[in-house]
């Protein structure tokens, strides 16, 4: 990975879009710095009895449009610049989707795979306790992100409720169904990306089958893989942090089998599943690195892992015609320029992966109104939201003659500056 400060990259993206708008100085000042940055030392008593202290963060970037909103990431690479960038992207994303939230993000610098379940629970509870004065259903609402899930959100909510002295389901989203989570939340990010892609194909009049490579097989990558393979796309390459597989025959992997296999074996490179078999012999010729996966000659490339993976070193080698950004910040600004010259269409993260926070919004509404919506209702509302956002971004890009990322930013900045004017 190219070591780049993701927040510097986020500010370059902001500058690119601001050229199209007549933003006043004071708005520019507030929009280019986070409102509040919280840095924590989180103690954890390990199973061995030793005490270890972890670095934790929450950045509350901006709340013009509503409470700060965004996930909590547990990863060894989490640092303040990354969290700042991720909170900034949440602000833009929420404005693009027109959901009434500001931008926030948090995380802990930790490899959760090295913790026992009890340690993971206690670390989460200690994090929630330390953050509790600064969060709340009308203040800041966390959610899952890389390496965090509904179980972690349940612990977080439980600990916050204890401190608050009352049941507080709407303080986090992405909870389990038994604990006030929304139907459809788990698959929402992948599904939102799928809706955006379908709209794009319609707009461009592109016909399936199309060959897809997906980097990352966590919650987002696995759900979008499943949806695509059920809807006449051919998923020919997949990877996780340990490596990847490529189906040279072009018939596409059986995602249900790959999912089962990955659960059992723990790594996707042992899950070369095509048709009705997972074939370890075929795996040898199908092994592919994460780097090479990005450069495959496919129609659609989906980065669904971490930031900066498409950068000035490899952008020239990308052969896909469409990149659907399901990770946050996978493409650097330098790479963006190269891709544009190569006429590769990039569907930006702030639109493509916004399905997660959109259903988080639905969960927040359900919790507050003591409702529980059926899955069909959630999916229909998500589809409607994603289609509207896609059309607005597409139109803006036509109107301003820009790429889709800049168009999305223009749309978001128009909404944010309008609110800023009204409130100042
Ligand atoms: N972590 C997700 C994202 O990056 C979801 C955030 C949320 O639901 O608040 O969009």
C-alpha cells in the first residue's frame, strides 16, 4: 500500500469540487477541519491478567445536517488521520443521500482477531464508557465498520444504556435484530451498491453478463458478491486479506459455496468453488494476489476493503471499465486523474457504499418510533433512496461536466452550505 495521508486526499477531493462553487471563506474554514477530535486511551484487562492500553478515536466532523453519524472500525492501521478522513467522507455521504445526519467516525487501533471474545467485549464496553459523555441518539450515533458487527454494537448499546441509566436503543445502529436492529441492515451496504450499479448499467445501456472482480470478502464484499451472482453478473475474482482466487474459465464463482467454505477454512484462497464443487486442485492455477486482482481484465472492479489501494503506482494498469467503490477511500486523487484519462468510470464511495448508513437511518427511525419494519419495506425504501441519489449525482455530473466523485461532492456541498447559511 502507498503510505498516504487519507485526510490530505479527502481535502484534495474537496478542493476539486469547490472550484465549481462559489463558497464563502467561513464555510470553507469549517468544512475543511473537524469540529471535534476525541483521542482516548482504552484500558483492557487481558485474560492473562495483564493490563494493555489501546488507542481509541472518535472524530465528530460536522453536524449541520443532524447528529454525527458513522461507524467504529477495529483495525491495526486505525490512526487519527484515517478516522478524520473517514468522518469527512461520512459527512459527504450523508449529504449526498439526503439523510439527516452529520459526519462522524471512530475506531480502535487493534487487531480484533488477536483478542478472545471476552476481551473484545470488555474493550468495547470500556470504549463505550469513555465515549458516553459525547454520544447519544441526538448527538452522535455510531455503527459497524471494518471488523465490527452487530454483537459489538449490542455490547456498546448495553454499556451506554447502563451509564445513561435508561434503555437507549437509538444510540447506535447495526444492532442485532433481537436488540432493536433493523431487518436488512446487515446486507444494506452491499445491496445499496448493487442498486447503484444496476442504475448505472441502465443509464449507459450496458448489457449483462459482465465480469466482476471484488477485493475484500467482509460484510460488504460478500453481500455484493452474492447479489451480483444471483443477478446475471459473473464474479470471476475474489479476495480477502490473506489472498485471492481468479476463475480464468470466466464462468464465475458459486458465491454460496465460497461463503460456506470461507467460514470453515478461514481463507478465501482455499475456496475455489465453481458449479457445485470447491476444487483444491484447480486452486493452484487460480491463486491471485490482492494487487494482481485489481489489474485483471474485467468489466467491473469492486474494491471493498481498505483505502488507497488504487494509487499512482497501479492506476495505469487497471483494465476494468467501471470501478464501484464499496470501500471508503480506495482511490487516491492521483489515481483518479489517471483513471479519468483512461476513461474508466469511477462510482465514488460516498454514493456506492451509502446503503449502510441509509438503513442505519431507517433503524434509528424505527427505534425512536418504537416500530419494526418488514424486510420488504426496508429494501423498497433503500432502493428508492439509492436511485434518487444516483440520478441526482448523474445529472449533476452532466450539468457540470465532471466525473461522478466531483459531482457527488458538489451536490453535498450545496446542501451543506445551504444549512450553514441558515444556521449562521
Ligand atoms: N460504516 C458504514 C459506512 O462507512 C456505515 C455507517 C453507519 O451506518 O453509520 O458507511
